[in-house]
C-alpha cells in the first residue's frame, strides 16, 4: 500500500508505512533515522588496513544540517601510492580537476590523505571553486607538516607550498553553489586531530560523505597473497551514492585502501579492471554526476613483496580480490537507490564479446519502462527484449532475435522462469511471475545464444534498481 502523507509541508509518497510516523521506507527518512530494512548493511566491526586513519565531524556545510557529520578525512601514516578514476561528465567539479592534477604531478606516489565534504558539490563554481578545493587540500597538508609526531616532510613525500599537494579532495551535494570554505578550513585541524584507526571512526567517515543515502556504505576484509602466505593484508572501502548514478567511470564518491605494497603503475590497471566490472556496472537513474571519483590508496604498511605485475601470481590474486570487493561495495549503492524497492542483476550471456554484453546489460538497466514494470511487479518481458533490440554500438551479428532467450532467475534457488526461448514466447505462469517479483532481489537472464556465429561465450552483469513514486519525491525537493 502506498500512502500520500504530508510532512513539513511537502507531500511524500510513503510505501508500506504508517502515515502518522512520517517515515520513508526506501529513501532517506524525514527525521534522518535509518530505515530498519537497511540496518543489516551497516557493519558493526571491521578489519582495517595498517597505517590508515579515518574520522568524520559535523561542520554544517549545508545550512539545514544541524548535527550530521559532513566532513570526512582519511589519511595514511606513511606516503601512499594512489590512483583514481573520474567522471566523464564535461562539467567536471573543481575537486575532480584538483585531484587529477595532484595525482598527475606526483605520478601517483606520495599521497597522504583524502578530504571529503558533503552538502555541496563545488561543481560549476568557476575559478573560485577550484581555489576552494585547493585550499582544502593545502589545509590538510599543513596539518601533516605541523604534527610533531611526523618525520620530516621530505621523507614523507609531504608537499610544501611550492610542491604538489599530497591530499585528494572530494565534494558531493548540490551543484552550482560555493562551499562555505571558511567553516571548512576552520574545521580541518579538528578533523585531523580526531583521526583514529577504530571501527567507529571509519564509520563516522562513511556517514560524513552521505547525502540522500539512507545508510553509510563501508566494507572491510582481510586476505593473503601467494608470495606471502604468512602475511595478512587488509582492504577497506567506502562509497556514497543513491541517485545520479550511471557509469562513465564509477559512481559519485568511493575510496579503497589497502596495506598491501602496490605501486601506482600497478594500481592503475588493477582499478580499471575492477571498476569495469563493478562501479561501471551499476545504474540507479542513468545520470552521470559531475563529481564521480573513485580513489585507491596503498601504503604497503603490512610489508611483503611489491606487486609489480598483474600477470604474476600475486597480481592475479589481487585482481580477483579487488574486483570481488568493489562489486560488493558498489552493489550497496543499488541497495540504497533513491526510492528503490528492488535490487536487480541483469546478466547477459553467450555474447560475441564482453563489450556487447555490457552494452546490452547497461541499456536494460537504465530503461525507465523496465524499471517501472519491476516496481509495479509486472512481468512485462517485452520491455526487456525491446531494450536489447535498441542497444546502440553493438558489433554486427551480436543479437539474433531467433537465438535470444529471456528468463527470470529467482534468488531463492527455485526453478528459472522462462519467458522467451530462442525467439519464441513461453506460456508464462503469471501468478508465479508475480510471486517472484514480490521479492526484493531478482536476476534477469538474457542469453544471446552465441550471436550470429553461435560461438559467443562472453558475459557481463549489471546491477540496478527500480523506479518508484519515491524517486520523484526525493529529487523533486532535493535542494530543500
């Protein structure tokens, strides 16, 4: 049941909720409380990389924010190798430009920290916005220089005024507004002094980067490598995003950290491979943000042999580990899609190429007709097939209608529901289809039958959510 309630003068759709509570089940509640259904995704403990510290504090970047943390700092006790992938939106935010410059000038080495604010994107803000982003980075650099516990800056890879900054900067929030930079700069020494290695500090940082997110997205794990079986490494990551999500690199903001020894020249292909199969394979609404940034820092604090090639045994292992980790992390964004009631994986198999499979999966994932049908629990497989048919940029013979099949794969392990088999429609049990669509999780399987040659074996997956009334509500009053 969907109720239309009035909260703070704004009409809001409230799916399956009691109107008197004014709680939005699938998106950020009016009172700021986390929906009960999302609490299972928030870790109560973690294993974080050696030498990395984190925290988040309240600054009040957005005037209406009275108490929620909105400034995060993540830092390494030692210089890091670093790499990042950025949005391909032509209107790139000031922190995107600044962080790209930092990495280029340092050749991906000597990175110390990432400073992030939420509440204001610092995008389309001209030279003043770029100055603000630079000031944030320099203020963090100054904290490292002033710390008596630090070794000399030249040994740390720390920047002086004439050297490149060692801090990456990220911002997220409303586009076209300047940062309250004086408030932020005044708070940076405080956030620096609050840095800690505890789980609660990492969770505070994850909370501080949120905007319309309903829960902080934080993961961590340990792993070993073939060359150092006795050494335990850690990998941690956090991300934010619930809307304006569609890849042209990643999604909104994300950060990965490891204490494994990985130089920048190895981090780059490693992150590219992982992102193509994770953050570049999710979609909420088909919009690509001006601020998308995903950074990966490695400080080598756990020791061991440096990973200098992804074709080595260690390289193959770390590629598998990081790819699986980024898939899990990026999927939390879909779990928190604005107004979402469904978590959907579309898998395209037996394609002539990975690129063809990914293009088809992407087209299905961003189809408003597919997304609204899923919200309405309507097994309208014709919309899926239509999206396959109009996918642009496919290689010749990638899709042959007479070889194409579409199925629903229940996530409870029950029998696959076949909708279309080699171009022929099945007699669909509508009642069973409706029961499958009652579940939050669903897999859509599109089998291309090998394409025109019949020899295609490549596959790709995309993860996406549905479109609900609540998505319109959230984005209709986002600036308020």
